[in-house]
């Protein structure tokens, strides 16, 4: 053999992969192809467009109500939600302000909306799709996906622990308990939002979730920064303004409830403030009528009265060992009619109602709560025996005073003929004065004692005493 001829060497044997290496490789391949952004996507094409909806052919076989879709057209990528499924096509309601879709645009199914709350969300303002809208850093997503089922009737904790809101007229006449669902019924411009903000400032809660549905855009920042104020540090605000699409207004209460449920399952005492359920019902009506559902009561389709209890029943006490969701739900009564279909339906679901009276607001008495029309179904768990007797006496006096208002204005009342009426005429205006409270006033820690001190002070100030 020549010395210049190269020596041939046996090829080096590569190390054989271990079973663990093979498993890791398979997992990487699985993640690649199971990713929502993977190579294979199920999609369809837009076939019809209206101002609020569009129809898609090709997705009916695997679409589900409530799934999100992604529409790609000349305006870019837009998202919507599936609201109706038929054999050949589906109907999609867009999250944008209008259905900016064109015939032939591609539409891909994205699955249900994932809401993954995180502790850092407190102090932040988000939209119905859990996107930050306060100019802060991107939201941190939690480990789990909120979407827990409503606790069963026999699995819930019992409600029985009262708390102080700091609002005297509420704590005296309609006291609240943890896990209660209370409605605030009012016409427009009566002071509903101001009262809700005062209730949101209660110190009894670990976390506050505020859902503003259909609010005027210019008032959102004022409400959160000025009215909520210092309580914003423990508040998650979910906002869908009046100019946003019906789907955003329809989705916002569900997102807020999911956030509240997540904190409740962590053991928090959560206060959920929803303003207002009526605008949520309006959004439900707009979406339902767009799919062809017929109206049954003042323009509202039947599905509206199905969705209301499904949402509201999710609030309340959690299962044993968990926290609770105390819900304050505002109801905007159309035309000051407290018996309109939405108000009447919601009243039967909630655990009490606070009625704000326009006539009281016009007299300059705030909060303009009508104690005779308001009721808390759990007041018996909050009052002592003495307090219950006192409230009954106060309501009797107020009723007598209001029933004789016209007679007294006509000059037909003469003192001394009716001792109970004489006492009502003397005491009720002082009681009204004692119950007046503004958001800037100090919250009342003991409203019954404050009322007694005010009455005693007025009596001592009378001449001859």
C-alpha cells in the first residue's frame, strides 16, 4: 500500500436517541400542528353582509354558538362571534362598530373567548375582549382560564354575614349581606351612577369589578378617576361604551362576571357593579333581532329573558371554602316605568331593589332613595331586633307624612288632632336631612347612631328645650 494513499476510517456511530428524546420530539410536533396558528385552519367565505351581521358558508359543520371567528379582508383582520348556525351557513356579529366585511372574504374559526384573569388586573381598565384600554402595559395572563360553572343550589354557602356600605339610607332601610344581588332601579339622570360609585367604595371587599355597559365615552374616565377614586387600586373596570358594537356591549358583562368568578374562587370577597343591565338587554335585543328572532314584549325577543337569569345567577355566594360575589346591578327604567319588561324580569331574579325617585332628586335630596319602595330580602339577617322595630317605625312615619302631603299643602292640616301625624310632620323632615349624603362626605360607620345624634341635636336646638 502506498504511503500517499489516505487511510479509510469507519464512520463514527451517532448516539441513539433515548425514549425520552423521542417523546420530546413528538411533543414538539404535536404542539406545532395543534397550535391555533398552525398549518391547518378551518375556514369559510363571506356570502352576505348587512350593517350589523354577515353570513359565512363553509363553517356550519364544526361551528359552535359563542365561538369567535377571524375575518380577513381589505380592511385587515377583524373578529366576530357566531350567533346563529344553520345547515349551510352561519351568522356572525362583528366586534367592530360595523360589519366591515366583503363578499368572498376568508373567515376562520378561533374557538371560544379565553379569559385568564391575573392579580395584576386590579387597577386596570379593559374592554370586553380583555384588551387593556388605559394606556398601561400589556396585561399579564393568568395560568387558568376562567369559565367555571355556576355553583349548584345545594353547593353554595348560605348568605348571612352583613356588611356596611357607608351609605346611611342603604344601611338603615335596605342593608346588604355578602353574596347578595341588589338592583338599583332609576330613570336616566336621577343619580344612579353616583350611588353605585359610593357603594363601590365600601371597604368590606377585597376586589371590586366594575362593568360599564353603554356608558357615554366622556364619562368613563371621570367615573373611574373621580368617583371611584382611591378604590380604583383594587378595581378591575370592564368598559363597553355606547358607540361600540352590540356584541361588545353584550360580551362585557360576561367578561366582568368571569373576572369576578376567578377572584371569588381564589377566596376573595368580590363586589360586582354592573351599570347597566338594561343596556345589556338592549344589546341582546339588537343581536337577536339581527338573526331573525321575533319580538314578544316591547320589541324584546324571548332569548333576552333567558340570558338575564343565566348571567345574574352566576353572582352570589360561592361553594364552601370559596369567596362570594356581591352584585349591585343598575336597572335603567325606560320612561321611568318600573314595570317595563326588563325591570320586571330583573326584579324577580335579584335579592332586593333600591328605587331612586326623580321627585326626591328634584327636591335636592341625595341619594334620592325612596325607602318605602325599596326592599332588601336579606334585611332580616342584618338587622337586630331593635333595629327592625326602629325601621318599621320610621317607615310608618314616612308613609304617613307622604300620604298627607297634598292635604298639608292645601292648608287643611291642623296640629293637635292626630298625635302620630304631628310627630311625623316634626320628625320626617329631620330624618330626610339626616339621610342626605354626597360622595365627598365621610362614609357612615354606624348609621343608626348617626341618625339618633342628628335627631337629638335638632331637638336640643328647638327653642324652649
